[in-house]
């Protein structure tokens, strides 16, 4: 479902700017991201753990969506959770760590429908538009960064300008 939504956005906005990485100076259109994302291969694990503050994070996510893997974004140096697909409820496609403000970090599981609805709500309530790029200077692996920067890019065509994250 998520990859199908992405394919629609990539086709509709093919020649439009999608992602700009201030650290590397690189730029990608939606068509560029789609083409490169189609070529990315993932290992045999049932999980993909995107990391970093760059296009590689987005490409790992797209590869996971395309191949039906479960995504669990990680901060640099963060260890993957000890969990298997068979221990998760059916239909789970995404795991997020809580911020651990009240104790140890916990995992929260999401279905594709929940991620898509979250992105829809964020785009509507924040008034995000494809002609107003998002500026991303927070971690893409953080729940807020993922939901407010990555999913609007991929599911709604909201361009993203990535800057280095000032915080871990």
C-alpha cells in the first residue's frame, strides 16, 4: 500500500524537486528518487533499519516498502530491537521507538494504513503544500522527524531540504 502511494506521487511529480541534501549539495527529483529507489537491494532480513540524515535513509525506506520488509528507523549507534516478525501482530510494517522521556524506550507498531493516515493528518493540520518544501534539521529516525518530514515527502509529494541534525 505505502509503496503504491509512493509510486503514484513519483509519477505525478516526476520532474519536480523532491529532496535536497545541504551537507552533500545533491538534489533529486521525484523521478530520480523513484529510479534510484527501484535499484536499491535489501538483505534477506525481514527488517530494514534506516539510519542517518541523508538520501540513504529515504532509499532504505523505499526499498523496505517495495519488498514488504518491516521498517524500524534507528539513531546512529542505536541497536536494533530483539523482535521477530512472528512476535508482532499481523499487518505491522513499521516500528518506532518512543523518546524514553518516562523510562526505557519502547517500541510502537504501525500498520501501513496507520502510517498513511498519520501522514494525511499531518499534511492537513500543518497546512503542508508541495510548493513549500519542508526543512529537515531533526533526525529522520526520530518519530517526529519521520512523521513530519519523511512521510509527507513520500506519500504527499512535499519536498524536503535536509540539513545536518544538530542533535543526536
